[in-house]
C-alpha cells in the first residue's frame, strides 16, 4: 500500500472549480456523463472490425487477403481496448453497472485480465501518474528507461531505436508473464483485497481466460483454417504487433514526453493537489483530428481523461476548452501537441534523452 498522499482540494481551488464548470456544461447539453447511444454504435463497429475478419479467415482466400484479415483484426483489437473496454472499466460506458462489467471483461479479447488491468490502470496509474515506484505504466523492467529516476544502463543509449519495436509486444506480454506476476504482487501488497477481489477466484479467471484465448485464436485456427499452421502463427503475431504498437504509442504520447513532469515515489511522500498533478504529468495530442479521436477512444485527450475518468470519452472534445480555460485562470500548464506527428517526434526525442542518463 502506498504511503504517498495528495493535498486536499480546496473549495475554490483548481479541481473543484473545473469540475463544477464541466458538469454544468454536460448538464446544459442535456446529456449524461456516460457514452449513450453514440458510444454504443461505435462499439458495434469496433467489435465488427475484430470479429468479422476472424470469422472470414475460416474461408479460402489468397494469402495476401488472409494477412489483411489479421491486420484488420489487429486494428479492431486495439479499437476494442481503447473505445469499449477502457470506458467500461472506468464505469463510463453505460449507466448500467452490469453492462460495464461485461464490456470491461472484453479485455480477454486482447489477451488481458480485468482485475490486474483495473489495479494497474485505475488505481495506480490514475492516482500516481508518472510517479516512479507507483505508476507501473512507466516501468518496463529496465528494458526501456521512461523515467529519470530509473537506473541507466549502457544499452539505453539505443532505446530510441529499439523501443518502438518493443512497444509492439505489449499485448503478447499479457499472454504469459505479466498478468500472473501482477496477480501475485497485488495479493502481497494488499491491492487485490483493496479491490475486493478473491485471490483463488481471480487465479481461475486468469488461467481459464488465457487458455480460452489461445484455444480460440491459435489452436482452432491452426486446425481449421485453410492456410498452413505457420501462416496462422505469423498472422496471429502480426495482429498482436499492430495492436500492441497502437496501444503502447497512445500511452507513451500522453505521459513519456519531455514536457510532462515526473516524480519519485521513494523520496516524495507528499504531492500537491491531485488535479494539478494530472495537468503536470499528462499531455494531449491531435485534438482536432476527428479520426484519431474516434479510433483512440478519446485517449488523445488524456488530460481530460485523467481529470474525469468517470466521464465517457464522447464528451472530451467539448470539455477540453473548459479545462484549458480553467487551467489558464489558475496559471497552470495545459500540455498539448497539435498533431500526431509532432507528438511522435517529441516522444522519440524523450527516449533519446532518457537514453543518455539524464535525470531531469
């Protein structure tokens, strides 16, 4: 359990002022904070992008078309993660908790696990964003140095070249080691109990989920697809490499940037106002690109998401200007990059900087 605490938000402080204006804007718009029919239509499209290609692959087709099916499935896979599962596990997809629970479980379709994801993302990442020793999203086990407080190794000088390739194996890492290690660690730390989860039950869910995923996505295709088994394996890997890259890059562009603040959870036990902390550690990108916003589930509006994780991403474009305005009133930063290309360039520069051993 973390000993880190945040300052209490004051009635006329940044976050309470912001929340009051944002909630009023959504109410005046006659909408609920969840996604409503708009996100439901989107969910159908994203699910189809994943499921339809997987079904079509059971029919004979040219090899090039077969691989196109895997690629489209990879796009759908990442889309489900960002546009359906993510909102659902934050409780913002629907007003119906049961529907949120079931759609949140769609992470199994990405080879992930619900409880470990919720603890890592909802509890640790959203509370202790960019805090070394707490935010596991910036911890790569030493392979990539994403935080100035992490130890520097000689091979890190090349991470701006090899890092993006490792991003591609993100979802494959869920397949075997990561979720199992996390479940044990969260039990020991008390986080599993804090989440109200039973250790034995979650182990069964984890094992059965992985076996079901391998069975449906690997074993059955190897047996019944008209293509040779090695093409099935290559296609499966291609799907994961694409999905892993899309998911990883979305996170990196929001937090692992030169302009975002980083904190040390071992030496800093008292942090400032939580809302201000989210502004300091998070960045937006390509806000005016409607296609990027639609596909990424509004996660290019990471500032708004971190400040209001219980509000569906459908509302982020509307409330972004309010957030920017209130941040300006309190003389606080609002970090954003106008285009996807510029954000990628800054992240590449950040990887290079961290690779030199820089501590700031």
